[in-house]
């Protein structure tokens, strides 16, 4: 059958010629009435051809694969024949190989079970060891912490001792011998390091132990320096080397009866200091023979700051 005058746009007329008795998308020996019908038949045939080509390609691939497998099997048989093995022996060898594979599989499974049990046992042992080590580590850590704590406390104690011995310390005033400069229960900071590098100066407020009584500590003001001569007249005036000492630290004028040994000239040694309390008529100091002159090495330190009460906080003059 020939399609007459059926020419599609973009397609040559030769694609629309078909032999008689051919089947066109389920139509046989039937005339095509329109261009649209021809297009539909053409497209369906094109799809069929594509599917046919795809099937042929897949069949060719499968045929090649089978041929390769067959060639491989033939090559293996030839190798076995060359070695002098018969087909039966080859089959027996294959059976043996299968049996060996099964035995190996069973052995491997049994070994795997054994290994799993061993792994569980080892894990349990390792966990026990880990717990034991953890406890030991905890004990070691506690001992280390205690050790470091002891070292820290020891360092603190040593530092405090060095500070109190060589640098300074806090002390509290007891009594009224230093009125009006210091009052009872004033808290002071004592500087112990300055006098290691410099000599005490006139009017410094110092602390020292009285003679033959290390339990008490006196706090007084320096009036006379080493090598000077100190004397107090009947009017309560203080003279240093025959010159009137101008100062206003005293609470009141010294009474004649309170001049003590200073009623006569007191010559100070090369390392001696003459001290008095600011409350001149109510103070035990160098005017008393029981206290006397203070030697350089007896001076503990210098009162520099008042720490309390807070309203009086500041440097001591």
C-alpha cells in the first residue's frame, strides 16, 4: 500500500512509503484520510523503532556477556586438562573446594563466636582495670591536692613570718601616754624595714621593748639623737645641746616633778635615743631610770599609719 500525497513538513516523502500488507499502529490495509492521522502513525512507528533498537542493543550485550563466561569456563577446563586432570577429577576438585569453603565458613563462624566471647571477657576485664585505675587516680589526685595544699599553706606561713619579722605588722595602742596623737585602742601599721636602710629621725614615733621586760612594747616619740645632750628646765622647756627645742607635740607643759633624770643634762651614746610620750605628764619614758635611753638595736619599727578607727585613718605625724 502506498500513501498518496502524504508529505509532512520537514520530512521527505520517502518516509511515508510502506509496503502492502504492513501494519501501521494497529491499522491494516486501511487508507489514511488526513495529515494528522499520518503524523500520529509516523510518531508511533518512530517510538516502536527506538524500542526495537534498544532491545537489540541489550540482547547484543547479553550475548557478549554469555560468550565471555563460556569462553572463561572453556579456558579453565583446558587448563585442568593440560595438568592431566580428567573431568571427574575436576568435578571432585570442585566438590572438595566447596567442602573446604563450608568447613572454613564453619570454622570462621566458630572463631568469630570465640572472638566475641574473648572480646566480652577482655572488655569486662578492661572495665574492671579501668575502674581500679580510676580509684587509684582519685586517691593519687587527693594526695596531690593535699600535698599542694600543704605547700601552699607553708608558703603563706613563711611569707607572713617574713612580712611580720622584716617588713611590718599591725599593732594596737593600749593606754593614753601618746595623747593627743594616739588614743587607746588605735590600730597602727608598724614599718620594720625602713630602719634597716636609714637611721631613726627626730620626732619619729617608734616601738621598742622596755628594759628587762620583753612582754611589753612601748610606743614613744624620739626627742634626742645619738651624741646629743638633753635637758629639761624647771619651766618644762626641752633643750638639745643647750638650744631650746621647738615642737608642739606635747599635750601640756612638763611639770617640774615630771622632769626625771632630764632635770640634769643627759648625754646620749653613739647609738642611744632619748624618747618621751606626747602626754608628757603621764608617760613612762627615757625620763625614768627604769626605761632610760633606747639603743638602736632595741627599736622594732616605726609607726607610720593609723588603720582604725577609720575616721582617723592616715599617716601618723
